[in-house]
């Protein structure tokens, strides 16, 4: 009898395919004190419904943020596309290097 063992203890709840990546990004919005901020970040995970942006700043869950992502095509001929997004922070994930992974669920996006 052949049995298949799951590689994960938790079933995948995400419905959209995602890619691991390393794209430069700019994140801006209001911090936990209501002050405007603009931070450089790296998007390390991307799907059509959201992204994980790694930054130095923690942003409160539920906060609305704007993110501009430079998506490289990997081709000198095609260059880079920019993706402009608006979304809400759904969680913060402390990283081993002291940075914060900010999970953002997109509300709107468009290519520039």
C-alpha cells in the first residue's frame, strides 16, 4: 500500500499562486503614530493578491499602505516594469536580521 505524507503540518490556505522573488520596492503610508513615512523595502514574495515586503519598520495590522515594486524581467531588452499597489497590512513577521516582513493584501494594483 502506497501512502503519501504531507510536507507541511498546516494545510495551505492561499488560493493564489505566489513566487519567491527579490524586488526593490518603496512603501509609504502612516505609521502607528499617524506620521507619514516612506521606506525602501524588498519584496520577497508576490502573488496577484498580495506581497511580503521586508523593511526596517513595523506597520500596524489593518493600516493602509502604498507600495511601488520594480519588477525585473531578467532581460536587458525588456527592462523593468513598475507595479503600483494599495493594500492593507495583515501581519508583521520579525526576521532573523532584525528587519520586519510586512504582509500586505492588495486592494488595487496597476502596472506603470
